[in-house]
C-alpha cells in the first residue's frame, strides 16, 4: 500500500506555533518516515509519498530526500489537489495522512482511507522505537541529504508510479468488480458505521 502524506499539515501539527520551517526540521520528519517505512516493510509491502504545497517551478516536481519520495505540487498550487490525484489513481491501495477533513472527504470519494495526524504519528513513534534493521543511511546525520530533482512532467514518468505500480497491480479488487466499477458505499445505518469502525481498527492494526 501507499501512504500519501500531507506534508505541511503533518509538520505543522508536530511543530505548532512556529512561523517557518527550516530544512533540518523537514529532514528530521522525512528520516522518521523513512525509518518507519523500512521497519514496516519487514511486515508488509508498503511505500510512502510525501506531498508539499508549492515549489520552485510552475509544474509538479519530484525528488528523493533521505530516501523518501517527495513531490512539490507546483508554484501557487496546494498539496491537496495533488493528493486527490494520487487518491484517484491508487484508490483503496493508498492511505491518506492528514488532519484536513475536506481533503479526507475528497479522497474517500475514491475509497482512499485516512489516518488523522495524531493517530498516525503515535504509530510512527511506536514502530520507530522497535529494533532498527541494518539499512545503511536510514538515519543519516542531520545534514546528509540524497536528492534527485526530476525534469518537467512531460519529460519524466511519475516517480510514485514507478515505485508502486507493481504493488498496486497486486492489490486485489472486490470479487466481481473492476476498478472502473467500484463505487463508494452509502453509509445509511448503524451497521455501516460499525463496519467503518472495524475497518479503521483493522487499518490501525496493520500500520501500527
């Protein structure tokens, strides 16, 4: 599965009241995510994609920072729209991480579930407290950055697609349905609410 991270939404929760973010804080955040994913990959097939608002260019750009795929939405563009695009692409094969309820509703339209930030970060801290696998560079020094900047969109295939296409192809679809046929279930009863709660509990258990 693919974790879609609403970057500034998460970082602002972790660093409330701070007027600006410095590179060191962002690197710490990305390294924690990298450590979390590396440990979880011993248990399940998963990837992470971190999406930031804005960027230096008008078009969407991609980088790998400290081993984590990062997407900048583009100058004047918010991360929400890009995250919804990925939700539409990967649907239930992705999980959104954000406190933004409106964004969560847009993603849910494509059956992409969500973790709120406090729930997700509790899982990150718990998982990262486990014994660390021997993976070079996962928690490199604070100033060590591995970065590859992509060209413009029309000259470069989507990084996230390259990393998780095979994984998404292996994600099963409900029997008798194709991706095109899938529809969002209507929540009309307490039974539906109960199913939602059980699904959320199962999701937390899987990622925690």
